[in-house]
C-alpha cells in the first residue's frame, strides 16, 4: 500500500493483512485485518501516529522512504500490532521522540525495550503543536488496554481512535463505504475486544461527544467518513437492553442433546423468539461473540463427558463469562448416561454473569416425550421472560 491522502498533509499509512486468520492466537479473523498508521505533516513538525504489526515493518518503512524527518511518533496503545515496528522507525529516525502516556511508556519499555530517554510523556487533554496542526491527546482507557489513548486533530476534525471503533477488516476501501460489511466487522470487533469493558467504553463515548468530528480514523479497518454510523452502532451495542434473541451453543456426541436443541430451536421460533443454535464443533467463536452483543438468553447444550460438560462447552462458557455480555437469562439442556450435575457445573463456569436461571432439561440417554414437553415449557418460559424485559427493537 502506498500512502493515501486523507486531508492536506494527512496520510493513511500502514498495512493490509489480507491473509491473517487469527489474532492474539485466539480471535478468528475471517476477513483479515489492517494495521493503520497515520502521517501528519505540520508546517514545523511531522508526526507518525502508531506503527504496524512487526510482521509488516518493511511495508511501513517503504512508505516512509521519502519522509526525511519524523519528530514525534505517537503511541496510542502498547499492543504489538500497533507498536511492534516502533523500534525500526526509531532506528530510521534517531531524533524522533515517542509521545505517549505514562502507563503506555512503562508497557512499551517492558514489551519492546524502548530506551527511557526516547519518550515524551503527555497528560490527558495535553496538546503538541506541529505548527499549523495540533495533536490533542485524549485518554480513552480500556479500548483496548488500560493505557490506550486517542488523538484529536482539530484543524482537520479527525479523531484518531486506535482500537476504539476499529474493525478487523482487510479492504482496499479508504472509507467505510460498504456499510453492511463494515458493520459486521466492527460488531465482531466490539464483541471480542470492547464488550468486556462496556462501562468504560460508555465513558469514552461521552468523552468524545463534545468534539467536532468529521472523520474517525481507527487503527484497524476503514476510516469512518460518517462518524454517526459507528458511534450510533456503539450506542446500540452498549445499551443495557437486549433484543428478543436466544442463543444455544451446544455439543452433541451421540445425538441426544442435538434432538433437544432441535426441539428447543423450533419451539422458540414458534414462540416468536429469534434463536441461533451454534454447534461448537464447527462454530467460529467470533460469530458467537458477535451474537452475544444483544442476546437476552443463553441456553447451553451439552452431554456429560468425563463427569462434566463437554470440554468444548467449558471453553465456550469461559469465553462467554470473560466477554461479559448483557445476557439476562440462562439455562442448560443435555443428556447423561449414569449421572449429571450439569446445571451446577455450567453455572459455576459463568460467575461474571448475574443471570436468572431458567429450569434446565437434562435427560438420561435419549430424550423422551416428557423431555420434549419440558423443552417446550422452557421455550414458553424464555418467551415470557423476554416479554417482561424492555427490549431493543
Ligand atoms: Fe489493535 Fe489492542 O491492538
């Protein structure tokens, strides 16, 4: 990618990682990702905002080949997908200073061994002048780590938001013109990265509300030329009110749990509840995470194996617990051979979620008529519970 002009003397640099399929050795990237860096040339000083993943260092250095001087290298976030090429940039520009906050400085020293004398530490709200352009730093903690910050460029009305509002999306589009695709990517990203810190994200949205913003330029995915598109989506995802949606992540080893899931899916549909079953042997965890953004109920389906829930369900439940979605209700369906403590075991896996438990349906061996009847009762109970909520439309 060659540098792309956004405004006079403001450029998008960075790399599109078309083929990356896993982030943090955890998060599936079905659409790849990008690492956005931004170059701002003021009348007196030049700043580079963030760098790229270390695997893409050469791409960034190639883009900088005609840039004679960088005065400030702003590090919004210490995670290596943005900071990883900072040592190489400092090697090319030995007089450049890394501008960041005190927390990020400590992390950058820990993670990249950047020397102490290379830093300029800024406070929340502080500005640095580039001459005819100004960098105003806003601390936006927990989008994604506690040190993460953003930069506002008032002369061009651009918010450089780092992970905040990002999307793991490899695209040649400079702007978020393919709104359906960007929405899905940003929602997945929100679910995986932001949802556990929803309270802090709300505060950060409040913090940027008073800014006059024409463009939001994140560190992953395209730039938002209609800021309301992504801010309104965040406000929707951050709402305390869920939608009329039930999720059924499940495993079935010999078909019994699967039969219960099929009946529950049909019964919930009949009751007017939107239902999504996820067979955890084939589910992309990002799809489940994204669905959790506004679901009201989760019903976990599992057989007993080795005296407890299936290990893939233990894994999924621990992720659901860590992501802290706004779920309100939970239940369990499943099957056992000679003994079961599934409801207690599943409840113990999701202690972060303060959920009202709906009566489980656990059958011995194949489900019989009474079990299917109980599942239909569960569907009615879920629909009734949903009717008691203030739901998002
Ligand atoms: Fe894109 Fe948290 O790094």
